[in-house]
């Protein structure tokens, strides 16, 4: 219920361990609080590109208001171990609503990847407040 993020779970080293623990069709799903665009999106930009260094496919799905990209909200991040294009539909109509909301714009790669030695999570969170 708050903006606290355990930085140990956001790093490239953590992503590598997650990747290694998955089978070939495995995926990692996480929840991140951030804006999609603008100054309040630093956490998302850093985490997205950190995961992209390990996983061939990373997707972001805003939970509440996909059209309001500058507001801070829950973002679901999905990282796939496979390079195979996922099927973006489900028999569950509620899942289809979320899947259709995936963010399709390019996410700027303007921040260094998060590592065990460099993870300024608190700085990124402060800019969201």
C-alpha cells in the first residue's frame, strides 16, 4: 500500500536469477508503482531497461488509466524468457481488458540499469511524490 520498493528485487543481478529459475516458456510478472511518461516515470524507465538487459521481451500494462500516462499508478511488468511472440488474448474477458491496455510506445532508455551497486530507488520514488 505504499511506494516502498525492495531495491534488491529491481537489479540486473536479481533479474538474472529470476531468468535462470524459469523454464524456456517462463515469465516473470511484477507490479511497479510509477507513471508511464514524464519525470515521474524514472522508476519504470530504469526497471524496464534493467529487465531488457536479461529478458528478450518486456511489456508494461497500466492497471487503471492507460490514457493518462503522467499519473503515478500500478504498472504490471511482464518479462518473457522466450523470444516467441506472446498471444495477447485470453478466454477470460477481464484479462483481455488488461492485455489490450499494454503500453505500446517506446520507453526511453535514458537511465543506467539498476545493479546491486547502483539502485537509486529512493530518488526515483521521491520524484513521484
